[in-house]
C-alpha cells in the first residue's frame, strides 16, 4: 500500500514532512518520508489518497477505562450495571476508541477482569478496538479514595477494588491480579477532589504497601502505576519504583528531580479536570468538589509544563467515561494541552503516540512512523498542526489502520 498526497508527522516530535508518502508491506511500514526519496512501489500497490492532509501514527490512550460508562458519581464506578452488561459496554467503548483514531490503549483499571478478556477478543479480531494493555481490578488502602461505601451497608467492592491493610495484604492483592493475567497493576497512593474523606491532598496507601505491590508485580514482569495527586504520594510512588504515575498533580522541584532521575512517564489527564470544573454545575457537582478540581487542574497543568520543559515524559489520556467527559472525547486531551497548557502540537502528538507506545512497553512495535514498525496509522483530512482539534473530529478521518488494515474512517466504507 502507498499512502500519498499528505504531510507526514512521524510522532518523534520532528517537524512535519510535506509532500510525503508512507509505504506498507505485509502490515509493516517500509518507508515514511518525502516522496522524492521514496523507493518505487510495485505497480499493483493499493493507493490511499490522504487528500492533502496528515499521515501520522495511530494515537495511544494512556489512561483508558473501558468499563466506565456515564459515571456521574464515584459509586457509579462500581456495579451500577451487572457485569454482563458492563462487558458489552466495554466492547462498545473499545470500538469507539478505535473509530476515534486510537489504535492502542493502556487500561487504567477495569471492573472485574473485563479488560484482560477484552484484549483477548480484540487480539483475536472478534471485536474492533485498540491494542490493549490490561489492568483489571485496582488496589487501594482501606478507607482510601475507592473505599466509599459506609460499613453499615456491608457491600463488597471486590469487583472494582482490592482494599488492603498493610504490606502483607498488598502483596496478596498483587498476586491475585497477576494470576488474573493483568499487565499493569493500578493502585491508589492518594485521594482525589471527588472524595470528602480522602481528598486530593490525602494519602490512601503507605509506602510499605506500595513497595510490596511493586516487588510482587516486578517479580512477575507486571508493571505498576498509581493515582498520584498529593506531593508525598508522588514521592512515595517514585521511591517504591512505580513504572508510571497517573496525574502527578502536586509536584515540587524535589519530586521533579526524583521523576527525572528515574525517567518515569506521567499521564496528567487534565481534560477531565477542566470538564469537571466547566460542566460540574450542569451535573450538580457540589461546589467543594468543583473547587477541588480547579485546584487539581491548576497544579496539574503547572506540573505538566515543568515536566515537559525539563525533558520528562508525558502520556496523553485520562478518565473518559464520566457523564461530563464521555468516551469518544479522547482527543480533547491533546487539544487541551495545546490550547490551555501551552504545548506545541508536535509535542502533544509525540506524547500521544511515541510516549504512549513507550508506556505500553511496545515502542519497538508502534508509536512512530518508521520502517519496520507496524502500520498503525491515522490519516486525517487536514493539517493537524494548524488545527489540533481536527483530531477530535472523526468525520475528518480518511483511515484508521492497524497493522496495515483499514479498520475505520471514510475509506473503510
Ligand atoms: Zn482513572
């Protein structure tokens, strides 16, 4: 296949190459660059016209919750629907993510073990969806952010969260998840603005618990991440050896130094905070929750700027599936970083492609347009550097490809 008549953005942060082509053979890229230097494709090659637009790597959602659906309050994260229905919702969400140009996604936690099996269904072509990294259920300390049910209700939460007390239980929870077949373990080192008893400045796990999770996970070559807002929680996670940090909200220079030393990627997920502030009143969020989200947004944006400036790694994604931040809006994350955080479009795209693939540990397979990589490609009708919001509009997608196969977009019809 030859994709022609477009500019190439390769995902490395390098400038776009005008009048470029991408050549694909057997599902892999054989060439991506200026047309004048391109080898001659065979006469019978399939030609795909990029319509003078942009040829770029497929996007990577780095903090994806396939089982979230129309969440209006914390309790909706749990068994609002039976697991059978949530499984179907997750499959629908996965198809939507692919239609939105996301050819890969790392789960940031899922109800039951749904994402592990969703990944299998996608890999076996039963369902369309992003190449997934699965996380399954999450781990939090008792009384932490995810432990919201009052004791008198005697409700179990083990389909959503494994609540732990102390390093022995943390280790046992990690072992359970390893056995479930997860590739990542998602933990809750800190709280969040949405919780009254475990807010964004509180800790929800001890460093000993986190260290126990990491030791057990790494033993089985499973990676660990965590919901890290409070400054001390960020430092505890870095000291414990976390592989990525979700949010990394309240960073100070000491936390930044620790982060850079370890080159740990951070996934800020800021569009969710913005949407919570902007649309909170419409959904009747209490003012103290909205105020907490505003504080989180301001500090999170500042931390992201610090990390980018210092040469750290950032992934794009985050918490789509809330009522005010629904599935399908994923690329708003990228626009947000350009419009409100001050990233160059090329930097935001690099975060959403190359760094996303690095976070998934699959940077040798995809994430950039380079010879030898899988042809996971997004072709957009238009110049995404001039208007980054084109990535939000899937009616402008000419093609969304995985391994050289056109899965969605105008040319798939
Ligand atoms: Zn999340």
